[in-house]
């Protein structure tokens, strides 16, 4: 049995979810930073994971070697994790989490 058609159909679904999620996360980031709207939040990891699944399933030679690209393209994946880590390390609010280097007052 040839699984080529099944792989194309499944990869199409994965690609569609990835594209919708990546565009949605980009729009949400735009609204939050440029328009100063705070009523949305990113969908973390979903788009990137579906993008990875797309590249692993699609029957195109060499696509699986580029599995890591969707994790960086979708702003809800690696860029969001890097931003959250930097926020915790460099933010003034980091003292709430015990990472502040200022000594305690007595």
C-alpha cells in the first residue's frame, strides 16, 4: 500500500495548523507591543510542534532535516521561551522570584 497520499493529506493538516498558529501568534504579538492591547496571549508551542510534525511527515526529500525551523518561525515557541527567560533574569520584577542580587534590608 502506498502511503504517499496519506502523508500529503496529513502533512497538509499539520501545515495548516502551523500556519494559522504562527500567524495568530504574530498578530497577537503585534497587538500587544504596537497597539498596547493586553487582552490576548500567545499559544505556546502548538504551532511549532505542528510545524515540526509537518516537516517530519511531508514526503519531500530533505524536509525532515529542517525540523527545527518551525520552532524559531512561530513566535510562541523558542522566541517566547527566550523572551520569558530574559524577562525573569533582567526584569525588576525578578526579585519576586528570588533572583534579585540586592541584599535584604534588616
